[in-house]
């Protein structure tokens, strides 16, 4: 009887932890989907002739911020968390502005979000507590996912300021992204 109770307690504990991990992923994916929709709306709203705009000469342009978000999603998911060799920033142009049109950049960001979302949907939640070195700090993979959404928000906010600096009204803020 005592063994059965101990086994049941362990099973319930593991079951609860698994449910919490799945809830985290479900909520994270909902946030990422909304972030994707909002970022694409921002990118669509900025006129193409303003994609080269920079707030200062040291800043990234609107287009560079957009493609930097794509690069970061790819690196955080596929390379850092997934173990794929990182793209070579100097030579790889798939996720850079390069000669892309506004339409091509929006398609690239859309595709990269979809790829990242698919990666996270298939990610083994048992690995969320694994730790990685991240710019001099030791972080869990769960923290890496949270850092990724912060990074997206940070660069999207720069893009919103660029819109205001060009006399444009940014799209209304979308909650939960």
C-alpha cells in the first residue's frame, strides 16, 4: 500500500510538471504567433522608401532591424537550442537585407517565424531546464525562449519609433505578444 502511494505521488508530480511545461509552450507559442502578426503589420505599414531610414548613423535601419529579428530567431532556435551550426554572418545573406524588396523581407520574416514556431512546437519540453552559456551568463533553454521574445520586442519598438520619426502612425499595439 505504501509503495502504491509513493508511486502515485511520483506519477502525479511528474504528470504535473509535464502539464506545466506544455502550458508554458502553449502560451509561448500564442505570444509568438501574435508577435509575428504584429511585426508583419508594422513592416507592411512602413513605406518601402523608408526602409533605409536610421535614427542615427550608428543605428540599424528599419529594414536591418526587421532582418536582424529574423536572424536572431533562427540563431536562438535552430543553432543555440537546436544545435545546428550557426549561419556565417559575413557570407550568409538569406536573413539579411541584401538586395531584398520590402515584400521579400516580409516573406522572409513570415517564413522565419513559422520555422521558429514549428521548432518550438516540436521541442522536447524535458530539455527546457538544460543550461547554456549565453553571452557570459548561464541560462536555461526556457530563459533563452523568454530572451528571444524580449529581443523581438526590443527591435520592433525601434521600428515603431522610426515610423513616428517619419510622421507615420504605427499600428495599434496588440496585447499578449
